[in-house]
C-alpha cells in the first residue's frame, strides 16, 4: 500500500477555485503521477458561490462527479440540466464529444466536489449523462456501491470495469473490502481520519492499495470514497 499525503498532491488557488490534483492535469504535470490503472484524473475542487466552469468540451472519457458540500448545476449541449446535492453521483460518458458547464448553484455557499475521470473502454461512444442520489444513511458504516459494472443495488455504471464505493463512518466503525485477483483500489479520506490496514490516513490523504484484504476503521467521524480498478484494462479501442 502506498500512502500519498495531502501535501504531496498539487493544490492550485484561483480567485474562484481551489483545486487539488492527484494526477497530472492542466498546468500540473508530473510524469510520475499520470494515472492509477484506468483512473486518469482525481480532483478535489472548492468553488466560490455563483462561479464555475463555463462550457467546455470532453471526449472519450467517463467523468464522475461526487458532491461533498453545496450544490452543483450541470448543463450540456444535449439539453441535460441537473442540480446535484451532497451524496449524489453524476456520470457523464463524453464519447464522441460533449460540451458542458458546471457551476456552483448557490450564490451564498461554497461548493466542494470530487471529479474523477476514467478511461473509456471504447472510442466514439454515444454521449450520455445520469445522476443518482444516495443518502448518508444508505452509506453509514458500510461501503455503498454507487457505480458498478452490473448496476447492482441501484448503482450507476460507466464504460469501464470499475466500481465506486462511498461510506460515512462513525468513530471506531470498520468496513472491509477485498481486492480480487488483478484488481487494485484507490482510497481517499474526504473528511475525518481513518486507519487502513494499520496505517493512518488523515483528511485529504489517499492510498493506492494492491493488498488483497482492506480493513478501514474510522478514528473519528469520516467520509471516504474507494475505487476498485483493474490492473490491466481495455483503453479506448
């Protein structure tokens, strides 16, 4: 298991945006931090009230957004329009190309979100967009499946063999996950502090885990996200 502490990630601040990049992105380039399996982008963004990203294009990526605090407003050139609140997951398959905007829907409160990009398993897919709400109660003291290849338990799916889990842990509670053969996991402590296989992750630390058995215990009330990924994967055929 490799732990990456929060000060090892690259944080940039602008007038309206504070963003932390776990992998090379935009003006941040680190050849040692390009991706983790098919996980290409993992950004933790805080956006000031009423601001955001104007219309811009993506293609051939699976883009996943998870709102932590505040409300996000999404619009795209296919007429999709959504307001995404804490605990909600948004998936967007950029495929052949999509233009979209993302704004802090509130004029008074900051917005904090995670945006993660996964390599699509095929090029030139038809663009698609979905969002799904999962309550904190559903993810309390368990790893709740929010994205899975088979849409299990009402989860969403993307065009790659990747699963996402979220959990809201109360102090001393423990959840466990098993990396199957040729699988690995990326774990992020969104809030709080946790112990993972007897190693501590504080708020905004992450871990790249290749151990087969994963045990996560909350040292205080915590929110986490775990991404289960293949080591070998199909990329943009």
